[in-house]
C-alpha cells in the first residue's frame, strides 16, 4: 500500500528544519529529486506533538514548493495539505532489514 491518508488534526506541527529541495546521491553526485512530470520535490523536518505528550520529529516530502515564511528560527506552526504515509521495508548492504514509514504531503501552509 502506498500514500495512505492520515489525519493529523489533533497534533501541533512546528518547523524544526527549514524547507529544502529534496536531493539524492547517484554515483556520488547529488541530484534534485523530481516526480514523473519533472516537478521538483521538497523536504521539511517537523516536530509533531500531541497535547501532554512528548514530541517526535518527522521528515516530510512535499509535492510542491511551499514558498517563503517557514522558518525553524521562528518555529513556524504549520498544517500539512493532504498528508499521507507509505510503509517501506528493505535489506540494506549489511543484510539488515530496515522498516518504517515515509511521510508525504501535497504541500503545507502556515497557521499564523
């Protein structure tokens, strides 16, 4: 299963690392990640916290550039547009199984 919709309405999301273009290494060279239509993907780290609980940082891939106004220095509170998760599992080069979920969203908007 891929792109499973999630409801984050009960959580506070705060920018913990600024938005950047998503990059990957290919043959030792960093390349910009794009979708099938050639549109650049972006990534942002968010601190996700429910009231009265300890928070957790997640890294989210954004389908579009959210623009300016999202700063880790200002701890911008945000809302994800159409958030989703995709579970993954693979064996790394040491033969260990690595599993988790990849977070994605169509975009994000500031709450202030």
